[in-house]
C-alpha cells in the first residue's frame, strides 16, 4: 500500500507496462540511451519542480537529485534488492538535465528494475535533511502529503505546479 501512495507523491525516471514489457517514457525522463548494457544516459525534463513546501520548495529536479536518489536506493535498509545499485561504478551529471551512470558489469533486469516504485527520485535537499523519509514526504509527484496519521489515514492534496496538466 505504501508504494501505491509513494507513486502519487514522487517522480520516477519512467514507468513499466507490465503487459507489453516495455518502458513508458512519460515521467521524469524523456529519453534513455543504453550503451553496451553498462551505460545508461537519461535526458530529464527541465519543468519538474518540488512541492511548494519543504527543503527544496519550488526548485527544479535535476540530475544531481537523480544521483542522490540512486545512492540512497543502493544503501537503504528497506531496498528489496541491492544487486543492481551496487554494480554502479560511477555517476555523471554533465548538466542539470542529463543523468548518466556506468555499471561495472551488465545487470539484465536493470531497465525493468528502475521502473519499480522503490526507485523514486527525491530532491537531494530533502534527502540531506530527512535521510530515512520515515513518516515524512517532500516530493515532486502529482500529490503532496497534507496529513499523515500512521496506519489510520493519509491525506493528499494536488501539487499545484505538477508538470502534467491538468
């Protein structure tokens, strides 16, 4: 259930169509180039901004945020499978809208893995202030957390500056 809620509050590089087994480029990334099954180069949207509240209020999501989110995913205690992120040798951010990483060796399910709800891209400033994101959320997705009461209820409200309209 938590991953269903996360998908409403955070942005992802792309999603996955489980019926056709193809990636869907309708989220943060507009393009993905894969070189030798080891280099992944993403072009990201310049118009995705953080919620108007929190540590990164109103700031655009950048390639640096992608790097920090990937690093977090590779070390998070709750990450279900760390084989993929642990194979990443280096990250590159040639500009704010280009995110690249190079793996030590190929990981066949990498493209599908990155479409999982556990691969949310979170602003680096949020991760710096709230490393565990436990019971708190500040993202870039279509909805913002208005109220959180554990297992009792979660109330979301529309992100007024979400990049997809309406």
